[in-house]
């Protein structure tokens, strides 16, 4: 196992731990729901306990693990084995940590404080995991696959899926807690923005004196189209080239690794991409 993989594995473990703390110490005790499959797992666990004759409670972590099994199978086919393995590993760890960390209300009787801190703690876990080229599974994987198959903005799918979870939670358990879920979502989004990025597509503008080597390395790792433009340093007067490439947020870690290994002196600007007209290769290497 390479040094990068060791660090990546360690980061995934830390991310899963932060997520487990967010659930068991803040969100679950306050009946505030998370986003994505984690929120769906919370809802299913509550519904089974409150509205079915099933004699044994099913923990949120167990439900989340079960939900992610078919997601991992589909992700293996569409997103690559490495990305899927790390994502499923993250889900397994989250379920394990949630089993051993007791459910305890740190901020008792303060639902707003629980929503904010739960959202922040969860976002730290998700943001760190994304920053190192993995995901926390569930909705991220589903949204990526749907975006590739239908070529529609990922934000639409996040809105629909999260909206359905919040609506169902509000109808079953009251709208106050469902609305506090929006507070947790807002807090988590802001923190993830600070740690990584919520934007699905990003544009990298790379100024380099090694355009051929860097182009070959990027193509080998990411399999993305690259536009080359002439560039000249204003201060050094040195002739260089700019490589323009559009990637997904999940490829940002791999791009940073390529830049570090091939041309650490390259100047790179990463900007949000709100839309693309023309061809954008939906499949990419994530292994």
C-alpha cells in the first residue's frame, strides 16, 4: 500500500468518525434529520420502530449499511472499483462507529444547537473524505450516476431526494424538526464549501513550462479532454502554455496528485463551472 493510500484510508476513517459523532451526539437525539441516504436511514429506522410490529429496533447505522449495498454494486460498474471501495469502506466504518458510540444528547433540549453542531460535524467528515478523492457513499454515488445517464445538473437530484426525505419526516414526525433539518443542511453546506467544494464540475487553468509531460500525465490518470493555449509570464517573460480542463469534484484529488508529481511549480486556478455546452466526457478514471 502506497503512502497516499495509507493517508487516504486514515482520512476516510477520521471522516466516518466525525459523521458518527454528528449522528449519535447531535442529530439523532434531537430528531433532526441529515441529508441524503443518512437522513433516509434515520427516517426508516424511526418508522420501523414507531409504526411497525417489528420487535427489535434497527439502528440508523445498520439501515445505512444495508441501503448502500446495492449502491456499491451499481457504483462498481459506473464509477470504478477504487472510488466505490473507498466509499463503501466509509459507510462500513460509519455503521461500526455508530454502533459503539452511545446515543447521547450533548446539547439537551436545544434543538437549534444540535442542528448546527450536527451539521458542522457531519460536514467535516464529508468534506475531508471528498478532499481525498472518496465519498461517503449513498446519495453522492446515486447523483453521480444519474447525472451521467441523464446529463442533468446534479443539484436537481440533490433537491428532489433531500426534499422527499424532509417532506416525509415532516409529515410523520412534525414540521418543526423537519425545518430544523434545513438548518443542519445549510451549516453542513457552508463547511463543506470551506473544506472542499460542493460544485460538481470544476475548471482547472494550469500555467506550466512542462505542457507535454503534464498533458500526458493528466490523460493517463483522468482521461479528460485538454485545451492548450499559449501563455507568457509577465515578470519572467518565459514562454509557457496553459492547459484548460474541466473535471468533476471527485477528480480534484487526482489532479492535485498529478500536478505535484509532474510539475509542482505549475500555477493552477480552480474555478466553479456552472454549465457546459458541447461534449463533456461523462466517464472518467477513478481507480
